[in-house]
C-alpha cells in the first residue's frame, strides 16, 4: 500500500455488509493509513454487520439517519471529538427507493415514497455538506465524494425514481461544491459506478441481466466494488487536489459506448427470438 491517506481523518457513510461499496472504501482507507468513523442509519446497524468492520479497522461507529439534521450535527461533532480535529474526507454511499422496494412502476409512484427516497438518496447529501460547512468541519484540500449511477443521464427503465434522485444528487455536488471550493478549498465530486452486486444494487428489477449487459458492453468490463474503493481513495488523496464539481464515470468505458461486438454477436445469435417493442411493452405491464 502507498500511505496515500496517512494522517487523514474521515467519515464513511453506508457500510451495511461486506458487499457494500462503503465497506471496501473503509478497508482501503484503513490500509492507506487513514483514521475514520463509520456511520449508518440505526435500523441498518441492526440488520448489517458494521461492528465487524469497526473492529477490523479500529474505528468507532456513530449511528445517524442521514435525513435528520440533528443526527448529522451530533455525528460531525462527535467525529471531530473522536478523531481529534477537522475532517479530511467524507464518503456519502447512501441510496434507497421505497417505490422500488414496493414494486411500484415508474409511471405510477406513491409520491410519499418518492419524497422519502429523494430525501434519503439525494437531499441527505446536501444535509451532510450543510452541517460540515456550517460547522467549518472540513480541513482545507479536503475531499467529499458521493456515489451515483448513469441512470442520471440515460434511460434505464427499471432504475425507477432512483434515476431522478441520482440526477438531483449530482446537481447538489456541483452547486454545493462551488461554495465548498470557494470558501474552504474543499473538493466535491460524484463517482458514477458500474452496476455492482450489493444489497442496494440487487434491489433493481432484472439486476442480473443489467449487470451482464454492462459487462458485455464495456471494453474493460464492469468495475468492482473494490476497484471503486481504489478510485475513491485517489479522490481522497492529495493526488487529485484540483478535481472538483465533476461526475466521474467509473464503469470500464460503458458510458461512452454505442454498441460492442459482444452485444452485437448476442443479438445476431438470437435474431429470430428478438422481442419487438410491442412485446416488451406487454411484458412490462404484467
Ligand atoms: N450497487 C450498484 O449497482 C451501484 C451502482 C452505482 C451507484 N451505487 C450507489 O452506491 C451507493 C452505495 O450502495 P451499495 O451498492 O454499496 O449498497 P448498500 O445497500 O450496501 O448501501 C446502501 C447504504 O445506504 C444506507 N442507508 C439507507 N438509508 C439510510 C439513511 N436514512 N441514513 C443513512 N444511511 C442510509 C444503507 O443502510 C446502506 O448501508 C448508493 O448511493 C448506490 O446508489 C450503487
């Protein structure tokens, strides 16, 4: 390892179990010499295995619902106390759609669910940064990263209202990133990650097909959770000080592809059984 985060202090949101992207980021941050606190929603702590990660990385856990300003204020105050000063890096690795969980179609949402999903998946990023900004809790040249998905730019029908939440999240990164850069020399970016087999990822309808398609479309194949963690470490490190307000695709090249030979071969193989647009509409309505 390279000691890329030696002496740096952080807050990592969203490690639920060993498949979580945040879990890998915590492990890699530890390996690179950082100290950090782990946080997750109180209910997730009961379901997940975050204690294991805390033990392994010598970190403390501070529960916080990322939609609650009170919880976030308590988290930031306690994190600075435990870590002995201001924060150098923050990972927002949080996403949840109640409409997806309840199987509501994008065209027929329960708007109370829509609001909750938006608050958890997008506005929480604003709330986290607002608390850090108001408390002047970030060190100069610190780095804040949130995770997103390309459904913010292009249509992935089964990603449902999470597509809109991710578009909002990416916009917050730019808007808040301006003020954080101007006033505190802190950078704010989003990483747009390949489909990854985690609890949140697998909740998307037809995830297996989804991940296989991306794998066959990308010249380098899908990026794994560990590879995402490596990329995140580079953004926390001093090697990327002037990268800010960016949505950075970490997807093996998927986002710039039109079609690949592997996908074309697959289509030609199945030419006779190809689904028409009408057939796919009928299937979607079932
Ligand atoms: N898995 C993928 O395919 C994929 C692809 C691109 C981006 N992402 C994004 O990566 C991030 C991490 O997801 P993951 O794939 O590691 O899945 P995950 O299920 O392991 O992580 C999601 C986390 O969000 C937390 N969370 C939910 N509600 C919360 C709340 N109110 N307060 C605090 N935390 C809350 C959960 O407890 C969980 O730890 C998400 O933003 C997700 O949208 C995932």
